[in-house]
């Protein structure tokens, strides 16, 4: 039978997880800000900080997906190495 022991996170996994959470959170905040701005009938979304807020979800969501895949691969690789060493 396989042992179901908890494997602690190493520094790389921890950093990847925090970056993933930050990118995802920032993207969600940008989406909510855009929805609120549209509902409040903000006239000019092409000036000021609004172009950055509008582009952020287009970059943040794919980046979060790539970070999630990288985190899963790193975690699985380390777990397999730990299982092979025992």
C-alpha cells in the first residue's frame, strides 16, 4: 500500500503558489473594477489607468494558467523523486 504522508512545500513551490495567488487576485480585482466602471457609466476608459486595467485580465489569466500548470508539474516531480528515494 502507498503511504499517504503529507509532503511539505519547498521554497520554489511556495513562491510559485504565492505568485499564482497574487496574479489571480490582481486579475479578479481588475475584472471587478471594469465591471463596476461599466455599470457606473464611466465615460472615458481610454485614458488614465483604465487601459492598464483593461489589458490586465488579458495577460493575467493566461499567466495564472501557466503558473498553475508549472506548479502542478513541480509538485508532481518532487513527489515522485521523494517516492523513488524511499
